[in-house]
């Protein structure tokens, strides 16, 4: 009987040879390890979700809103304006005001290039009421008489302040600008065939206000 034969087996289950049986590692332990790892991961996810819910109910979302307002000052300022408060004008919102000459600082010579008689005087009287300084009034020179198909021409020196053209241009629409060799700062208003009347004073005043207080340029940053 071999020494490896358990007592009482009577040699029935004798182990012979040089090979010995190997015991494989039970798979139950491996499954247990995977189960534990899965449980830890699930608990971690549940804990993170719970923290997010707590932040929401505690009002931490305001921090994000404040950060967004800091990144986008325009949006933050708009949300801070109470309902019913007057909106600030263009100058108050940061756009610099433009210094324009007053109508009384602009001398306008009015010439009629149309067949209608008395048109230059009527326009001159109205511009005086609106504060402009009116110089010469009469028929247009031969170079322009019956040769202006549009509403009119503003004719001045190359050194004439461009803002003066803009101020005078608010009084009638569709005029064009030209220059000649004059030395003074006066401007000729040559009335053309399609001229009907000056713009209404209320419309001209609104146009002047827009010139004096231009709207700020839109921001390129999107919030």
C-alpha cells in the first residue's frame, strides 16, 4: 500500500505516478470581487447626484448666474434694472455724445432751380424759424438752373465742417453733397425739381437727436 493511500481505502484509490491533482481557484471569489467593485461605483454615483441636488436646493445656482453676469456685463446690467425703470439713453449707456454745430452757426444760401416761383423764399423763411442763419435767397445759377432732378444739392467748400452738412441734411431728405472753390463756410441749398417740402420739424428734431447721441455699437461677444 502506498503511503499516499488513505487508511481504510484498501488500496482501491491508490495514487500512482508522479502527477498530482491540482486544485483550481474557486470562481466564487472572483465574482465577489466584481460585485464589491460594482457596489462601490454605484454608491459613488448616487453620492454625486445627491450633492448636485443639495446644491440646487441650497441656491448655489446663483453663483453660476453671478459668474455668467461677470462674463457678460451687458446681460448682468439688464437683469439688475428694476422693472418700470426708465431705460438710459445712448449717452448714458456709454456712447460718447457728438458735438454738432448749432443751426444758428450754419449759414445757408437758398437757390431755386425749379420753375416754381417763390420757393426759395418760402424755404428760407421756414429754416429761419428753425434757427438757421439764412444768407442769399434767389434763383439758382445757370450751371444748376433747371438741371437738378433730385430734391436738392448741398454745395460748400472742401473745408466745410461735415457735421454742418449732416445738421442741414436732417431738414430734407434725398439731397446730395458737392464742393466748389469757395473760401467761406456757408452752404448753398439748391432746390431741385423733385423737392416738395422740408421734413416736419418733429422729424428733423428726432434726426438731430440721433446724430448728437449715436447708439453704441453692438458687442461682438455672445452671452
